[in-house]
């Protein structure tokens, strides 16, 4: 046989073997992914979909094996058409173009009223009109930068949810340039909506996720509390480890990432703007996880604490029996620290000092 022909046959066999290996690997990966999503079995129903630029997942126990995905999708579609910035024709996007919205939906009115409640609770640390000042800053590991020739005071004048008048029949902005953005609270609000829907159908045991936000009620198919994975501080050097928290009829939300920060004057700082001042925060809180009885509060408060700082967060934790927290922070010139609400420790899979 011609040496070149023999060589070509060998190359062809090697290529064929490689293709088989790639196909087998991809097939194995596909099976792993399908197992992670989970399939509905007798008494347990699960499904997933897309919403608000991310994925949602629903798992619940139902002896009748009813599948409510179409109803949940309809609920989320209606919700998004009201308050989602991802929907070009949503009510909130129309409000951002004009200064007055007549006959707003009940959902948009409720979101703004809830925003006012959280604004009052956090002293203005959570504000859905924050984006005007948020957009003039850029963050990186090397530091923070303000856009050239930008007067922060001008943009700060466009911040303040109290500048938006809300009634059941009318929403009016005192300044047409005010931008309303519910991205820091919409997922939690939607989780509560889904939870109320499932409870209305007689479902007592369920876990609902939208992106990184979770709402759990009752127990799973093993009769155990629903468990959610989270990252915690493994050591004072900032190493990350993965653990689990068990939720007892609670929601959980995390804001910030203790691996993403910039340093200034021996202090690690989060990529976070304070809507009250228009400037970056100056405390050392890098990550805040909040566990509470409802998702809208947990979702909103986690973001608010990242503005308020770890001292105010711990103070709030000491006065609220309905909330638990995991805070990862640092002080000037010191190593990373982790605070965990005392009553939360029995529900964690990892040791807490």
C-alpha cells in the first residue's frame, strides 16, 4: 500500500475516534444538565422558563400532579408588561418617556407603594430612581471613575422616589427626566406573586427561583426543608467556599460579591453607589445575604444593606426577629470578616465562629 494512503487511513481513523469521543462527552453533558433541571414525577412537579433576562424555576409537591406552567408564564408576562425594564412597551418604560401615566395597572401602583415603604425603612438607601447617578460612574478592580465634566448634583436632583406622585388612578413625575427602575426589587415581588398563586391552588410545599432569588415554603419530597446553595467566607484572606442554608418558609436574596471590589486607603469597597449622596459607598460591606418571611423584602433589603453598610445592617438585625443576615465585610487595614445572625446558625451546613 502507498505510504501516503496508509497515513491518510490512520488520520481518518484517529479523526473518527475523536469525533466519537466528542459526541460521547456532549451526550454525557446533556444528561447531566437534564438531571439538574429535574423532571416531574408522581407527586412532584417542576418546570422552568425565562423571565426578566434570567431563568426561573418552580418545584412543588402536588398529589394531583397538576402543571401550572402556562398560568405562571401568564402571570410573569403580565407582571413584566407592567414593571419590567426588559419589556420595551412596559408601563414603567412608558412612564420613563413621559411624565404622567393615567390609569396605571394595580401592579405598578403596588410596586411604587412598596418602593416608598422600603425607602422609608432604609432611610433612602433603596430608591427605584437611582439609575441617574448610577450611570455616571464606572467601576473596576483598579478603582472607580466619574464621567468627565459631570456635575453629580445635577443627576442627584433626578433621584428620589418621593418625587413620583402615586395614586390608584395616576402616576406623575415631578421631573420628566426621572427614571424609574425596579431591577433591584422586581424579582422578589414576582416570587411572592408566584408563591401566592401556588398557595391559592392548595400547594403548600414549593420552591421558586428567579435568577439568584429564592422563595421556599413547606418541605421537599423527602420531607426536609428546602436547601439553597450559597457562598460564604472560608477564611480571613477572602477565600470562597460553597455551603447550604435550609429555609423554613422563607425567602433568600444576596447582593454584592465579596470577590469583586476595589481598594482605597487600605479598605476594600463594593461596586456600589449611594443614591442618597450620588457617590460611591465608603464602608467595607462587600456582600449582604438577607433571609426573610417574604421575597420582596429580602430582595430589596439585600441591596439596601449594601448601601447602608455593615454597622447599620447589624443594628437592624438586632431589632428585627423576622430577618436573618450573612454579611461579609472588612475594616480599614484589616482582614475580611463574616457576620451571621445567631438564630440562622442551626440552618447552615458550614461552621460559623
